[in-house]
């Protein structure tokens, strides 16, 4: 039953077979490089778009029960380590894009929540959201998906703990530190309004990320069908112990959410890249994208930004090497 859910429902292998038959009937040789690339591209674009539609709808509906004001109230009633755990967990049901998480981080900080709490949220929100769990399950299986989320939460909690103990409150931008928190009344939405709002979120998100999905799948198709397997193995496989570090620093300049890098990751793994290399690449892309760091620089000073990036980079690298070492347990 579990295999059926992973392969046929989440992985949509039936769709892969169907598209292969359609392309073959149209005269394409799906075993050739061109035909194989087209097969990969069409299948992955449709699959990711369907998953995106369903997941964003579900996430947006769940988020309707955790508006910023309610999340702030939940966090304000907790202290210390437990608050950082709850902040990291709240991050899993909020926006999956790092750029979207920053305004919430700023609001929580302005409200007076401890810096460690707000950073635990900021790290976990793009790194280990609900979409990550479902997408990773569809591609890599439930064991890898759960381990990825658990380790991501550990990085978020540990990062928030380190930042809180460094007492870097003076490194927050003055307009946030001295700003007044505006308490907004929680808007009471009917079930119909929540469903309509979730559909609007799907539409808005699709418009923003669909070009990145097309680009990612195109890159994945090239990797899958045109780049020699030996090149991937030599660069990102067992023969290169620095593959994880290379993947992390390659991922930082990119701007994408998990939907925008899943095809590249899938292709790299299929070509012989180590599991930890692939997952650390995904974590770096979703958590430390260059546009999000530029936005964050407006909210915090250089010392705190460097500390945040350093903690995330070290944490992601450790996660990557963990998966490399224990790859046999997951695949």
C-alpha cells in the first residue's frame, strides 16, 4: 500500500507511462536523447504542476488557521527552548518561499519575540515546510523525506539557540527594533472564504513560480539525458569528498523554492550524485537564495547576517554528510 501511494499517487508513475505511450504514438523515440528529454520534460512539468496545485491549496488552507497574529500569540506564551521548537514547527505550515518568510520574521521581531525564536522560524519556514515532505516522498521515498524534515528542524532549532545565546539584538535594523507592533484583530473567515482564499493563493503562486519550474525541469532533462554519468559521479559522487560543500555554494546564488529545484535534484541522484549532495543542494537553494539574503540585509545588520548564513551553511553541510554516510539506509 505504501509503495502504491509513493509510486502511483505521489510519484504519478501512471502519468509517466501514459506520456511515454503518447509520445511514442506521435513518432518520438523516448529511448533517444531528444525523445527522452521531451518525455522527462513533459512528465515532470505536469507532475510538479499538479502537486503544486494540491499542496499550495492545502498549505494555504492550513495557514488560514495560523495567521501572523495567532502565531505571535502562540509564541508569546512560550519561553526558551520550547519557544524555539514551536517556532520551527510553525515554520512548516507557513510560506515555503524564503522571501515570503522574511516579512513574517520582521513582524515577529518587531512584536518583541526573542531573536532566537524568530530565527528558528526563519530557517525552518522555507527549508522544511509541508510541501518538502510530500515532494520528497514522491521522489525519494518516505524515509528520506522524514529524515530531511527532522534534520531540517534540528538545524532551525539549533540555529535559533545559537543566535539567542550570542545576544545580537543590537544587530537588528533600528526601524524594526524601535518599531511599534500593531496588533491586528484576527479576521474570522467562513469555510467558503478560506477555500476561496486558498484557490487565490494557488493562482498567485503558480504565476510566480511556474517559469522557474519550466527552467528547472529543462535543466533536469539536460542532466538526465545529455550529461555523462561519469562526469556527475566524478564531481558529485563518492570520488569527490567535497561534493556537499560544492553543492551548497552552488545552490546559494539560485532563486527557487523546492518546486523549482526538485527536477534538478532528481536527475543528479539518478546520474550518480550522492544523496547528501542532492539534499544539501536543495536546502541551500530554498533557505539561502541570494534574493532572500538581499531582502534580509534590509532587516538585520551585517554581523547578524553573516552569523545566520554561517550557521545555515554549516548545518546544511552537516546534514549533507549525514545523508552521504548513511545513504545505504535510505536508498
